[in-house]
């Protein structure tokens, strides 16, 4: 029996290669539209914690590339979860799977339409998970999505997560962009 998802999703893999632009290093792995296809794909790939430093996975709604420049992301931003170095071993794979399940399960209620996708960055200075939404002006949706994320990942109340506009992140390279929202 096939259990269709509300949306079709695409998994992407990023690994930087010399002589290639950042955009050209984003590789489309596969798209899926059922629960069974999701698990077949998920079980087939390396967990994020086993990727080489510098690599990313992204999962986005089909038709949206995992880039600021995409029409679907251009006006948007991301909820950013910063992990410390220890958390690669303890939390990264669990957080990433939970984010994927929240997205394919449309767990953000009526705000799920605002979700574009999510990215996991494996980095030596600390891994990151970003949940990308479509429009920085949709205050209520953004705050609700952040609240659901924080609850479902069991992020302690005293830990604050921030939402940044891609337009701010874009011009910041390296340092951190200011938070438009926090939960
Ligand atoms: P990162 O991989 O998001 O985080 O961005 P990191 O700094 O922890 O490695 C690293 C660099 O990748 C940015 O400074 C940009 O040069 C490039 N980059 C990242 N993103 C998400 C984009 C994007 O959406 N579009 C383009 N053109 N470059 C990006």
C-alpha cells in the first residue's frame, strides 16, 4: 500500500568541489511522494553525522532549489538550530530526522504551506539545521513554525533559536545575521 504525502519532496546533497560554483555543487539525489518512498530513500543514505565536514543535505518541496536565489526562497528566511560539536554524536541525526518527519507530515498545521524545506550543514565549528520558510513578512506563521520546531525537537526552554531573513544572511558571510524572530 502506498501512502501518499501531501507534497512531493526532493533530497539534495552538497559537496564543494574546486572549479565549481556553489550552485553547481548542489546535487539532486531523488524525489519522493509517498511515506514508503521516503523511508526507502532515508534508509539507503548515510546519516548526516557520517557526512564529510563541509557537506549538506537539503530536503525541499519539489520545484524549490535549496538556494536563496530560488523564487520560492527569495523573500524568505530560516529558523536556525546551532549544534555544538558534541551534539553531532548525540542529537544531529535525531534532529534532522524529526525535521524531515515534521515537514513531510505537514506538522506545522495551516502554516505548513510556508515551509520550503530544510538544510543540514555538517561543519567543524558546529553543525547547523535550518528550516526555510517562504516569506519573512508572515510573522504569525514563522513564530508558530519556530514554536512547533522547538517543542518537537525538545529544545530546552532556556535555549533560544533565531529566525534570519536570507537577505540578511546573504550579505553577512561568516558572521551571523540578526534575528528577525526568536522563540
Ligand atoms: P553555508 O554553507 O550556509 O554555511 O554558507 P557555512 O558558512 O557554515 O559553511 C557558506 C557559503 O556558501 C556562503 O557564504 C555562500 O558563499 C554559499 N552559500 C550558502 N547558501 C545557502 C547559498 C545560497 O543559497 N546561494 C548561494 N549562491 N550561495 C550560498
